C-alpha cells in the first residue's frame, strides 16, 4: 500500500492527530470542510463532533501525520 502524499490533498487541507494514534484530515469544501479518518490507510468520513479540546491537535508537519498513518497499517 502506498502512503498518501501531501500532493494528494487540496490546498488548505489541515492534518490532525487524535488521541496519539488516529490520523485525521480536514479538507476545505467551499465555505465548509469535510473530515476524514485515515487510520488503516484508507480514508473514511469522520464526524468532527467526536473531537474535544485536548483529545486532538494539529500535526507539527505532514511527515508527522504520515508516520501515524503508516503506524496504523
């Protein structure tokens, strides 16, 4: 399986880590955004209502986020 590359995502996408091992991505969609969970290497839609202050944070870099995806395989 190939890991996602930053070029796979539209400009403005933001990469998050939830609870140390769940890679999330927030993708702009007009005035809104869509969230996806990449745990296991395949994107699945994610409901952001599960996010709470302190249980997630923005990845320091794309490579940090990508490493979390790789570890979930």
